[in-house]
DNA sequence: CCGATGACAGATTTCAATATCTGTCATTCA
DNA sequence: TGAATGACAGATATTGAAATCTGTCATCGG
């Protein structure tokens, strides 16, 4: 039956993503989303209180994808220094490929990011947590120099901040520069030299 | 004589800055600049080939100010690790205060930066040079671990990239966060731990 | 003679009328 | 009964005509 599957939040989110991809953040409307789903826009409002809430939910979905794909690197086995390198490299690659090389989609993503700083803050917290876990493991293994208590999170945050240029969408335009890989490797090397046991 | 001082490139640049401050980057026109100077806009075009060239020159002036104010920190005496800390702190402070806490002026600055990436690239090269000089001094002093030849510039670039979040105007909005000082200190500590001789 | 002028063409921006969208809700329909 | 609808008011976006701006250049005046 080509007819009515039930209208779920999930289906609305998929449709919203499609509309955002196709028309961009400025022109994507709730009416468009409803049209894609073949329902009236009133029905969309039954599932999402406002257009802003709908866009926030899409943003959350997108960011959750990154967390999920990184978890294996955070939890993997092997020396902590190698895991950290792998994790940072994977994060860079994921952010870079998020749009599959499409700069318009990247721009769309950036707009949503800018609209939903609370969601982004939670996302960053998760990422810093993953780094902190790797650091703690490294200290236990004796690969990284000891850090005390709360300081692990501060240091994890510093690692995250120091690699900002390689994961913050604000810098996406630089990610096709020819020497970006070299710059990334140099920062990672700098960080690892700092963390490793003397 | 309140009358005609000669019209110089310098006077035009000053007037352009004033117009940019007053009207912002979107509404600042060459006609406005000419009006401030009490001349016809044709006269402005005798000194700057296009509006873009005029704005580029203003951008260059603004950035040169930073370089000049940092030079003492780069050339100062004292242990290289302290000089590096001082230099990074000064850079952060300068960028933060560039607009004197005025977010509109900061936004204006960001627009000009975005329009003139070639100028910015040269600016960044100068800054990285200053870092490289401090690093080389540190190695000579025995404060920093030895690095070989070309690698000094790569490392200097890594230090610059790692502190990006604290000097790139793209992040200006974050610079009033309550824990920004802590984050900055943590990144600087991370970097210095990496550079210092074992 | 040489810098300054202002009229001009084409490009860009502004503004106000018009159309579309957001969010609500009384009503429909299964 | 509870999900879906579509008409509606106020907010936002689009559009095209009018105004302004950019960049040029023949002309002016000291």
C-alpha cells in the first residue's frame, strides 16, 4: 500500500533532513516538510512544538552520529597514546566527511550548529568525556604521566580545545588546504609529547 | 586654516576606519568616506583603485597593530618558556580587546578578516615567525627540548594552531564565557609541558 | 600641469506591496 | 476518541521598481 504509514517523529526528522539538504537552512519550511510527507503542516506540529524544536532535533541526530562512530575508538584496546591518536584522527575525518565534500551541506550544518548551542555544548561534553576516558586509561597503563583527580577532565578539555581547528565546523573552509594534514599531525604530536610519561 | 590639508592615503584610511566603526561593514560606502573627508568620492579613487583595496588596506593596518604590540613580548629577555606564556597571553588579550568589548566592532573586524584572506595569511606568517623565534631561543637556552631545522617552524605553527580557539576571531563569541581563562591556562600548560626539556 | 570634480552607466541596495510561512484551534473523519 | 485537517492572524520572506553606490573619465581650476 502506497498509503499512510503512521506519522512518527522519526519519519518527520528524516523528511526534515531531506528538505534541509535540498533547500538549505534559509528556505527549508515546515510546509515543505509536510509536503514531502504528504500531510498537512498542522500534523507536524503535533510532534514538534515549533520549527526551532524540529531543527534542534535534527541537529541532535546529526551530532549523535559522530558520538556513536567514535565510541569504538574511545573504548578500543591497545596503548592509550595510539588510541588517542586514532580517536583524534577519526574525529577530524568524521567532521570533514560529514558533508561528503559538499560545501553547501557543510554550511547548512554550521547554521544548525549556530542555532543550537545548548545541544552543541552537550555534544562537546560527551566528546571530552571520551578523551578523559582514554587519558585515565593511559595513566593506569603508565603510558601517560599521572594527573590528579579533576585535572583529567581539564586536560581532556585542553586536548579538545587544542585540536579545535580540526573539528570545529567554523574552520571547515580550511580543511581542504594542502598542508592541513601536516598541521594536524604536528598538533597531535605536540599534544602526545605533552601527555606521555617523561 | 580649517581648509584643505592634502588628501593622503593615510587620511583616507583613518576616515574609512571611522565610517566602518560608525556604520558597520555592510553600510560603509566610499561616498561616506568621501563625505567625512569633505571631498568627492572620485578623489578617493585616486588613492585606492577599488573599494575592496581600501578595505584591504584598513585590514592590514589593524593587523599590523597586533604585530607591533606583540614584538616586545617576542624579543623580550627572560626564560623562553615565560616569554612564550607571556606572548600567548598578550595575543589573547589583544584580540579580545581589539574591539574594546564592543561586539559590533568585533563583527566588523571579522567581516574584513573574511574578505581578505591573503592579508590574514601574511599576518599569521608573522605571528608564527615570532613564536619560532621564541622556540629557537628556548632551545639555545636549554629550556626547550631540541628540535631540528625546519621543524621549528612546524612546531611554531602547531603552537599557533593549538591556541586557535583563543586568537581566531571566529571564536570571539566564546571569549566572554566564564571559564575561558581556565581553558586558556590549561592549553598553555599542555603546550609548555610538551616543549620543555625532559 | 596635476589633483580634484561631478555626471554618467551599470551594479547593488532599499523599500513597500504582496505572498508565504508559523503556530493555533475549532472541526472533521475513521 | 484521538489523529489529522485547513482556515486564520500575525510574523517573515519575496519581489520588482526606485534610489543609491561603484568605478570611469572628460572637464575644471589653481
